């Protein structure tokens, strides 16, 4: 050890922000372990580090005894009094026990400790950096593919995209540039884990914020998003300025803005819905592109019964119920879709049931009247 190490510790403190005192304590702890490993694990030792010249000394704790059985742990009273005149039997004293070749071990250990501390500091900086970026979109290069997991190079670290975070049907290749949404950052013993997604609903939100200035400026708000990644999404938008059309702003001139987003998502269909405070109009808008005849809502159970033209029923429901499912997720209402003819049959059945009830009631009243007359005659 030398002044070079002391200078290196000072430089690390200035450049990397790692306290010199923390480095020295770590070096001392590592040297104590190294000494026990190489020169006897039974000894209780203390390592002293000179912060001025980098000199290292090892002191071993020994017990003063009348009869020395283990020189590593005990020493005679006569020997002890040469160092500590006032000591007595049973006292514990520290005696220098620095081996002749301990300088080499100390230098190697110090180097390993410094490297380890630098790695820990680097990991901490990376963790803090990406923790602040949680909720943002990043751009990286696919580094490798393992099973169904994609690892994306982000410079000093990598992002992890699990199978559930990938867009269904999308293909990934090593070296491909890709955008993804950071949804979680975890700190582990092996360094930070940055989890990214392309299927997350907020990935779509951030893409619209990047592409539509009115959303970025806060003039147009995204009220809700319902997404089935790779297939179709619905996004409800609302304008705080009556002069600005929220849907038109998102679509852009000649549909350029939304097309850029669709292209990024590999052709995923996007329905841009105008948000409305009136739930009936909002649900009607959410079922776009189908036309809605009427919406009857049940506030208590949060159920909306929607009536559509017969020829629009399949469009309103969508392939495998997708359009109705996304509309329900977007609005937060349970959506029951019926065609006009279905509702007509439904009301006819109700009318018929009501007519039967009236007839039964009339018959009951007539029979009750006859019974009373018979009783009076008798």
C-alpha cells in the first residue's frame, strides 16, 4: 500500500461521490477477513489504515495469562508489560501482528474492494437514473433473446421484456432498434432490473403524448384507454378548449399522427373516442364504429343496455366480442348489446305477459264475485 492508494481514494470520492471513509472501512473489513483466512481464523484482529501514507498494520488481540497455551491467543504477563506496563493477568491487549508479506495481500484486497465499491456505486446510479424514468418510453437495441424473454441494451444496463409485455404476433431480432415503456424498476443484489413493455396501455398513452402536441401541452386529455395489444385499442379523449377538436387533434392532418402510432405498433387498430360526461353518449361513442339507436342505463348496477340496428349488431359486438369488450373496459360500464328486432321481440313478450296477467286478474275477480253471490243466495 502506498500514497498512490490514498490519492486514488481521494479521486474516487471527488469523481464518483463515494465517501473516502466508507472505502477505508470496507478495505479494513476485507483485510481483516484476508488475514484470518491466511494466518489463522482463531485470532481476533484489528486492521489500522493510515490515511496519510496508506500504511496498513494488523493488531491481534491476546489475553494475558500465567501459562501460555496458545501463542496466537495468549501472551505472558512479562511480554505484555513491555508494551502495557499497567496491565495484569486476564487483561486483553492488542499486539502488532503484521506479517512480512502482508503488503502484497493488502494491495490485492484493496484493489478488489475498490472495484466492488465502484460497481455498487455504478449500480446505484443506474437504479436511481431509471427509477426517475419509470413511466417513460425508452429506445434501445435488442441484445439477445432467451426463451420468450427479450433483453434490450439501454447503454450501461439492459431492459427486460417478458413474454406478457410483448405485442402478440410481433417478431424481434438481435440488433433491432425498439421502443418500450418502463413500467417497473427493481433493485437487486446483482444490479437493477428494468422491466419494459410494448403491450402496456400506458405505452399507447405515451406514444400519443409524443405525437400529439395538444396532449403534451395538456389542452387535450386522455381520459381512458382500453387495449388488446396487437389487435385493437380504444382511447377516450377530451378537449379543455372548445375551439379544439380532441379527436381531430389525435388523428392529425390526413391521419398522419395516428398512422405514425399505428405503424409503431405494427398495424394495431386504434379507435379514438370522444369522451362525454353523459354516460349514455359516452357509451354510444365507445361502440364506434357501429351506430347506436339508444342507450338505457342502470346506475345502480352500472349496466348499459344498448340498442343497435339489426345490420350493425355484429359490428357493435365485434369479432369474438372484442368491440363490446373494449367499450366496456373503456367506459367502466357493463354493456349489453341488442338489435332493434331483438328488443321488439322482447317488448312483445313483455306485452303478452302483461295481457295474460290482466286476463288472469279479470277472471279471478269475476270468479270471486260469483262466489260471493252464491254465498248470499244460500
